[in-house]
C-alpha cells in the first residue's frame, strides 16, 4: 500500500482559493465517508487556515490520486480549485507530512498549533474508520518526530503563532499599541493568544466578543480588566476601537461593510480566520486598513532564514524516522501469511485436542496442561519462519518466503 497527499497550500494558493476548499468538521466527516466509498483504503483530512490536504493510503495510488484531485473540484463545486492543487506520492508525501507536523512548512516557523490540528485530524479519521493501520502508524511517527525536533532544536522555546506575528505586524504599522482600544471577536485559541499579546503591548482597553458568553467569563476571571461585548452589539464597539482582531470558526462573514459607520479615526483590522471573517469591501473606507493571513507572509525574512537553517538540522531526524516507517511498512506485507499460519496452528490445535479428549477422560487440570503444551509446540514450530520472514530486508527474498510458506502449509 502506498502513501499520497493531495491538497492546497498557502505557498501556491491565495486566501480566496483556500477559503473555497476549507473543510468544516461536518465537511470532514462527509468527505472521509465519500472518499472511502470510492474504494480508497485509508484517508485523513487536514484543514487549517493555511492548508487543505487529503492524505491517503491505497493499493492503487495513481488512480486514487486522480480520484482525490477530481473530488476537490466536485465536492466544493469550484473547478478553479484544481488549478492550485499539488500532489505528492511515496517518500515525498511522507517527508512532506513530517515537515508539516514539525511546523517547518508553516507561515510561522515552528508554530505550535499545527501539531494539535494534526492530532485532531487523525482522531476524527480514526473514529470514522478512515485511518487504519498504515496512516495511524505514519501520523503517529510524524507527530513523535515533530516533538523530537522541537525539543532537540528548541524551535518553540519562544513559541510563535499567527496571533503573535499579527499583533507584531499591527505594532509595526501603528508605531505603538500602547494606550489603544481593541476588540477581539472569537475567543478560541487564536483569539486568546491575540489577547495575551495585546496585553503585553499595553493596549489600554480590550473588549472581547463571542457567540457563546461562557468562554468570555473564563477570560474575565483571569483578566478582570477585559470587558465583555455581546455579539449583537459588536458594531457599536467597532466604531469606538482602534484595533479589530477577528478569529472565529464561522463559515460566513462576521463583520459586514454595510454595518460599519463611516470612520472618524483610523481602524486597523486583522482577520486571522479562514474562511475570512471580515468583508474585504470595508477597505472602501479610507480610514480602515485590513490585513489577513496572507498579509503576514511578507513580514518574516528572519523567520525564513531560521526555517532553512532548522530544516537542514531536522532532515537527519526526519530521514531516520522515514526509513524506520518504510521498513515497518515492508514487513507488514507478510502479515496476511503470518495470520494464515497462526490460524492453521489454531485449527491443528483444536483438532488435536478434540481427538485426545475423545480418546481420554482427563481431569480439568490435565486438559489445561495438554492445551498449553500443544499450543507451545505449534508456536515453536512456526516461530523461526515467522521471525525470518519479518527480519528479511530484501523484498524479493521476502516474497519468495511468503510463496514457499503458502505452498508448504497450503495456506491459500
């Protein structure tokens, strides 16, 4: 079974295209089901603000990749998506997943959020029986290696995030955030990180707005100076603040141009959501400056220099893990014959024990001893062939062993 990935990345596709191909949780569930129905053996869907990717394991990888590329256009009903799709197979796809897990492929080098997003994607697929033996092993190895890379090279010693880069970006444009007023819409992980960074920059007043007020109450317990804004009253506060940061999980526009009054003072808006929260048309007001995720790409030359340096260092750890994964993947080709061999042993054991019990009237204790002795003898008989089969590195030799065992024990 081979590995492949098909998807859309922030490197090639603008935010408008990534929005089109964004999977909500409901779409992930539906998408995994549809892909399995195509006959593709295993699938994991990863969808974040920077990427939309489908990882597959298949016995017919060429055909499966074609099906996934067609799926993108058909499922989202946007044929232009196909113009931005990339695909990788084999070791290239595996290496790519390791780099994504490690944060080496993110806009923000080593960002911590991606690892949690990958774990969630794997868990969702496992619950739907989309990810099985191959992808379960691959993703777990990639996650473990990513943690090792972060620990070894201290990538996240000073953890960065899009929220951090975004607030620093605003500071560069505004000169200073000290004494300013800010409204944060959405209090998920990204919104909370933005709140922490605004506090560090000594923003004078911070308002938080969320559809569910329970999350804001938790924030106010930690930061009593933060003020809650009811979701339906957000436009009233947008008129008053200097900074607007939005990072909800909404599938539609949260801040509409038609609801914003003409500005008397400058507003700097930062949209960290995908799909985007803030209507692009608000830029028709000359007093409003709007930045989105793609705006942040241009801020980090130092980020890119570190990425290249760390990629070289991390390559050895990634390559070693990939070799280990491929070795494991090669050995599981023998799993069906080993399973058949064990089943044949079980069959012989049942027949033998049944014959002995018909001929001899044994007490319960002796029966247990006989069963253990027969089981042990049969396992000893097949142990050496199984070990030789698993430890064989040469594919041709392994296939020959499988053929010989099949014929000798009549396993087919």
